[in-house]
């Protein structure tokens, strides 16, 4: 492979490594092995699906399940500690106003504005109310705060632990450069995105929506994506995993048609990914960069083939990486940032959303305009299906829980498939986007959710009528 590339050429790299840093001779071969081995590890962890303990999963999923089983009930105390320290630390910084360096770890974790301080306060308040079972049913019920505390958080804490520490293998040792160069033309033409976003999509499809979103957040922070590109990727390619898709299909009672169910979701996601970047609010996002300028260049020089350039960029990227110790040190900082910044927000937003779904008619009101459309599309039990679809904005699993009581299998098929392709749900993906530096607010997320729902309905209903 080392003979494929003319090393005397000067590669234009996404991370702007200078010509003097381009590996030569023995360094080039060492960098090639670094790219191959660490990228293979990233692919094995995040992308390759396999059968394990009766379900389709990935290695990261196995590690997460193992850690979850090991810590068992102790994850409750971890959640209490994380959310409590997050609020107290942020409150102390806000009140005492210590002179913290802007780039210090304490500033990153606890120097937040008033909105996020309020979110951390609500998260801390809710977590203790749920744990002690003190307070209104709206908060502490098993179907509201209990879902976050007992179902979601025990998965997120071990998942983020392995995902954040392992992400560099997927993103920083050349794989993004390699796949991005190979797929750049296709992604630019179809989705108006850089080719490296293909890795985000694969991370979501085979891993979890939050994993793909974490990749997007890190790439945006490094200025590999513009604000528009990051917003599109976060709201278009953060699809849930194959494994969770099967859980939804089984819950809503259409697992007997799972192959058609998943193929329908894939087709719908592909069509939505072509349409959504061309519609507001995503089309109106500016092509500005977090660091002020782009660190990405996917242009292929005329003297290279696409494959040669992909290898060149990947190997030079791998060569530029610091020691594994420094890589993990940086990842550990990101892990604490996710724990202290996201977990309280998940408790705050997720609990409120689930409470509204369980105890108020809000989602019935919001879904009322959707009923005539469902009737126009000749979907049986339209009045029962409409609220289930809107509930997906609060949590992706809610439509399956509500929709499983619908008699028509075709309607259940449509509701279940739509819940996956809607993507935006505030108990996890929405909260993660709001916490990130990607500038999308709640109103924009809701607009994107509605647009995705309408596009999904047309495609999924067409397929459902053919099947049923």
C-alpha cells in the first residue's frame, strides 16, 4: 500500500497538517499501521453488528450491557451524584464568581448561563423527588420520571463512558478522512454535506442515535462541519440503532414484518435526508464555523486518484495524532462535560415531556391538525394514531407504548416506523443537541420534527398500503 502514493506530493489535509509533518519512510509505515489498527478498532466498536445473547448489537453495546450489569443498582447513586454536583458546582460558580481561566476544566463543567443553571436545578430537583418518591405524580410516576430514572439513565451512563473514551478511534486516526474522501461527491450532491458525515450515519444506524450525535458534536467543535452542516447531520442522520428499531417493532406488534419495517425506515430516512437540508430552518443556517474557519478540505488534487488521496489524508491524519495517553485525557474531559452537562438536562426536559404526555391533553391538542391528514392518507384509527405520533417529540419510545393498543396492524406499522424516522425526541437527542454548540433551539427542533413527520407519513403510508 505504501507504493500507491507519491509521498513527495503535498497533501491538503482536513486538520491542516503542514507539509513538514507529512510522514516519510518508516514514519509513513508506522502511521499507516496506526491508521489501520485504530480505525479497525473504531469500526469494530461502533459499526459492525453481530448476534449476541439473542439480539443484534455492536461491541460497544456489549461493553455497555456488561458495565450496566456490573454496577447494577449503584447507577442510581451515580445519577444522584452527577446531577447534584452538576447543579451545586454551577450555582457556586454563578454566586461566588471565582476567577476561572476560560479553558480550565472547572469553567467548562460549571460556568454556565442562567438557562442551563435552571435546567440543572430542575434536573437535581426531579432526580431527588423521583428517588425519594416525594412530590407530584406528574414527576415521580413510573411512566414519567421513572422512565428517565430507571430505564434511560442506567443505559446512558455506561454508554457514554465507553462511547466518549472510544470515539477517537472512529474520528481521529484517519477513518473520517478516508471514508469522507471516498464518499464526498455522493454526500455533497445528495445531502449537501461533506463525505465524512457518512461515518456519523453508520455510527447511528449500527450503534445508537446518541453515538452518531456525539461524533457530530465533536466534529463541529473541531470546525470540520459548518453550523449548517452540523445542524443537518444532527437532525437527519442521528437515526436510532437496528437493535432499538427491533425493540420498537416488537413493542408495537409488527416484529413479524421486521424486514419490511426496517427497509421502510431506511427508504424514508434516505428520502428525508435529501429533502430536509433544502427546507427551512436547516437551509437557513449559516456556513459559519465554531473556530472561525473550516478545518476541512475534501478537494482531490488532479494528480491523485480518489483512493490514493483518501489513503494519503488518512495516514497523515494518523501521523499527526498525539500519544494515546493525551487522547484519553482529552476524552475524559469530554466525558465529564457530557455527564455534568447532559444528564441533568435529560432529567429536566425528559420528565416534563413525559409528564405532559401522561397527564395532560397537550399532545391531543397538538395532534388535532394531523387527524385530517391521516384520514386523507386512509390510515385506520386516525384519531388514535395522531397523538401517538406527536408524542415522539417527548420520547421515541412513547409512540410504541401508546400505539400498541391500536387494533389496525397497518396503523401500528405506520406509527412505529414514523417514531424512528422522526429522530428528534427531547428526552435524549433533543437535549443533547440543545447542550451542544450547534445553534438549534427548541422551536427549530419542533419545526424539524413536524417536517420529518409529514415527509415520513407520505412515504411510510405508501409502503404500508402496498403491504397491507
